[in-house]
């Protein structure tokens, strides 16, 4: 069974630009979550999608958005990039089908974004 | 502040020894805890989880202990191997996922030959 696939693995952007990151979950997983990892703040929850709906959202500004497609693939977008957005963006999929039952997360290897 | 935190940023142990990584949490409503291992250049990998109705759970060479009285979580790794070198994160969840997982900062486990 293929794992969680994230693209691109590395990218460099400049301040003010926008970026779109893609995530393909494990086959059969309908829940996709996004996390930001930085040396200073560690791993922080961005949002979770389930069946094309944003089910949960972390404490990030509106510049961070996402969506999920009918095949469970997900994208996240960051607009008006800031230097502080430089981070490893991790996608995780889960077999969780209910908002009240939290399954283990399977993480991808991440997309490393550098903002210059 | 962060609900979940780790006591030590770096832990160095001899190969073959047992290691214990600690984690404290402050939210008494947390009812699900997970330990992840992250190797350099990779995403976090699930190790073991425990729910608040348990105080101990064992896996292959790993044991997680949960002390709800003092809000403390630990990960014990038996007979450490070079492949155990990684950053270990504890994570908590409250009530089934509404706020995602809250991760601690991580402990870097170094295995000395």
C-alpha cells in the first residue's frame, strides 16, 4: 500500500507570492490533516479535511487555506507569503471516519518551503 | 502556552541500554496520546498510542506509561539500537480530534556506539 505522497518536496518562493502544496493520502483514507513544522514552534495543526469538508481548523491566519477533492487528495494554499512561513508542511492521512474517534495519523515526508 | 511539552531536548544513551523519554501535559481533558518518531528528512512515524482509560501499553521494544494524576507520559525504548536515533514527539488529543493533535517540542534521542 502506497504511503502519503506530498508534492513538491522542496520549493523556494519570495515574499508576497503564493504557494500550493499537494497531498495524496493512503488509499481508502478519507481524512487528511495538514501540519506546519518549524524549529521554533514545532508541529502545529493547520486544518483537517474529511469528505471534501473542512472539519477542524487550527489557529492560523486566513492566508492559509486548503481543500479536499472527491478522491480525498488535498491541497493547501498559502497566499501573500511571509518569511515566517518558511517551514516543513506535513500532510497526514487517517482512517478516522468520525469526528469523535481519532485514529493514528500517517504522515508524508513533507514539503519544505523556503520564503526569501 | 503549549499543552504538551517534553522535559529534555536531547537524550544520549549507549547502544543496548534502555531509554526513557518523558512528556508532561497540562490539559486534564486530554484523553488520547501518541508517540511519534521523526528521522532526519522524514515525516513523523507512529510508534504507539494510549488512551486515558489505560496506564500502560506495550509494543515491540516500546512501552508507554500514562500517569493521569501528575499528567505525565513516558516512552520507554528497550535495548536501543542505532536506528532508534531520531526526534521523538508526544502528542495529545482532546475529545476525538476537534482540534487536531497538539505536539510537544520533541526530544532528540542520540544512540552512542
